[in-house]
C-alpha cells in the first residue's frame, strides 16, 4: 500500500472573523522546541495590522453594546469549544514549548479555566470598579467602567497559550476589541485558538490574531490614531518597548508596559481588566 | 439644440429608426474582456509621491453628496462647510469639486459655498425618473432658478430598456434646454441596464443628446459604479471625442468608499482616455464617505502614521 501523502500546513491570519493570507504574501517557518520544521505561518505586514485595526473598530460597536451577561456567555463558550480541542492544544504546547508529561495538559486546563474565570467577571466588573459618589448637591452621582476601544496586544513570547489567553480575555471581557500579535516563534497554539474563536460566537473582528514579528508591525500600530490602547506584555526588547511607548504618547493611548517575565500560573487579578476601561461619571438630578 | 456632428454621426439623430440603427450598430462589448482589463488596471502599483498627488486630485474631483430623505438645510450647510475646507486641521487640503443635493436644498447649499464650489442638484424625479416630462422639466427649472450650476438628471430606464431610444433622447434634449448655462450630467443607472452593451448604447445616446457629463449611477441601486462600467463609459467618451472633438466628462458615483478604489479609477481614466481627463472638469466621484477616507490617507501621508475616523468629521 502506498504511504499517505502528508498534508502540509501553511496557516493564515485571523482578521475580522476570516482567515486571510498576509497581504504581503510572506510566510515563515515555525519550528518546534528542538528546531525541527512544524508548519508555515503567515508573516503579517503593517498593512495586515491596519486591516486588523479596521476589523476591530468595525466590531467594537456591536461587541461593546452587547449585554455584559451575553459577553460572559461568549467567553464561556470559548472555554467550552477549547475543551473539545484539548488534545490538539496539548500536542501544540508540547511541540512548541517542549513541556513534558502532565505539564502540557496542566497548561491547557489553566488556559481554559482562565476563560471561565474572566467570563464570570463580565457582569461583575461594573459592581466592583464602579461606584456611587457622595456629592454636595441634589445629584445622584455614579461612576461606571466603559471599554477603552481598540486594544493592540503583544502576546507573551514564551507562554504561547496560557499567556495568550491571559492577555486576550481581560481585554475583551469588558467590551473592547483587540488585535493580538501571537508569540513569534511559537504561534501554533494561537492559530489553533483562532479556529476555536471562529466557531464560538465571538463577533468577527473582536479578536484578531496576527503572526509575525512585533518589531516590524508594532511601531505602525503604536502610532495608529485609531488604536486606543496598547498592551506591550510580550515585548522582550526594552529599546523597542520604549520606542512604542513614545509613539503611543502622540495620540494619548493607554499603555500596559512590557512584562516578559510575568508568571502566568499565578492566579489572575483584576489588574488587566482595569487597565483597559475608562471611567465614566454621570451626574443625575435628584428629586423632581 | 444645434450641435453639428460630422458625417459619421450626422444621420444618427434624424429619426427614431436611424437612432436605433446607430445604437444597435455600435460594436458589442466583450464583458469578460472589459472585466479583465479593468481588473488588470486595478493592480497597478502607485508609489508614494504619485499617491499623494492622486489623493489630492481625487479630493478635488469629489462631488460631496447627500441624497437622503432626512436631509435638512442644517445638514446641507454643514456638508458645504466641509466641502470648502475638508480638513480643518490642514489648510493645504483642497476643496472638493461640488456638492450634490436635492433640488429644494440648492439655496441652502449655495448660501454657504458661494462661488467657490459648484452646486449640483439631482432633478427629473430622481432617483427613479418616473414622472411626466412636464414634471421633470419643472423640477430642473426649479433647481436652476435656485442657483444650481450642475444638474444631475436620470434617464428613463424603463423607456431605454423597452427600446424607446427616441423618447429618452428627446427628454435629455428637453432637459438640456431648460438647464441654460448649467452643466448637465446624465445618470445612466448602469446597475439597471443589465449589460455593458446597454451601457455603451446609453452613453452614446446621452452624448448625442447633448450631455456634458455621463454618470454611472444614482447611488440608490446596487451595483452602482464598477470599474468595468467606468471603462466602457470612458471608451465611449474617447470614441466620441475622436469623432466630434468634444470632451465629455464622466462621473463615477456610488460604491466608491476607499482611496484605493478611487485611485484605481484614476488609473483607468488615465489609461483609457489619457491625462486630459484627469481634471475635475472632466472626471468626478459622486460620494459621501469616500472623502473621509481620502482625508485619512492624506493625514497618514503627512504625519507618517495611520489616521482614524476620530480625526475627520462625521457627516
């Protein structure tokens, strides 16, 4: 019997709920932790970044207007679909990060649990971060958190799944739309995640995943006037981080600074959610 | 109307039969070929310096349009202010070619733009064209009296498709007459004409009847302007100029929303009729959202970083 012909993989980007090739037509080789060929991934250009921001902006209206309860359900649904692909994620993590034994399943479980954890926050954020304020006048005065808008994030380079999920989930749970650049050398778990996102009720464009080199794409997105915030978590080069923060200052973006050494197995906190919301305060006349 | 045509065209407009014979004698359009040609022109790479020039040219070619039932004098005035000075943050941004409004809002538009920008009015029972000739003429007279110096008329597509070319021809001639000094743009509504053969025939019909401009669409029918349609119309304009020496303008309207699309059209114009047509006097874009995208691209070229919708006005 003939040997089966291998199905070679050339993965694509995830922009606006679709899977386009890079506008530049470029790809790069993804290697496993031992340096053997795994697959080809699209190498995003600045124009792919621009298209992703357009897609994110387009989806922001519907996503931020969805009820908090509904957003929580959608995040929970992502966890559900990930659960069904658990084995694929475990294989991806094992080949990308070289983790052995029970570590790979543990990482995947932690990533799924993280979605569930953030899903629960969707309709509780306002209670915790919002408040009523005592004022000296006949007004009912209250402050509520609102999503910042379009957030561009650089996912952690080492923790290719758990780190990625820990970056995306807190951004979108409050109604932001995001463009995330996956780990450059370990993009496969992120690519598998896009296949999950495409089938889990997330509005197309709310999460856009680019693969490629942050040093090439990020300067354009950091200065992009239609981006409202940056999450530089996965930037490992301090000089690049500084350059991006300076570029972001021109349009007064919110910036979460680079944190290449963050331990993703630590329990999550509200910090990341709080980093990408704006507080709106309303004065409402009393009485009448 | 007393336009004299050379021998090749002289007989065409003498009777309904000769008009039909002429229009049906036009060579057929190769639809696949036209689509392929338009697509191949769309792939031209335009480098930064040319792009910056093309964006400014495209801005100068825009007929900034609002044709909604909810238009109000206030909205039209706001749009006119934008037409005069599209980018308040950058005085070097040129004004647009014209504003395009319904006939009853011409006065409101004129009061803001003065003589700096043309005011175009849609007339003749826009967008369907379903009214008697008397009503259409009154509609046109009304707009001209209110100060419109460009009239966008629609042809009667029902008559055209049922072969009553003479009736369509006579209507255009009659409207042209009441236009007086105002430029007449004839809207073919190519989305309803079904075939490129019909687009070519309608283009010739309009030009023979005295149109100053031929315009693709009302913007109310999908598909509106498409590159193959523009290509066929530009070819008709080119052939008409070769026979008569008269330069007819073309206006692509509806569905052009990005700078990239606009530049594709400019390439098609340049490659089909030449750079004489690369002027607001002979080529226009009918658009409302296109201008914002052009301005964002302009800001991007000036500042070196991508701009966003927060930096242009919302119409």
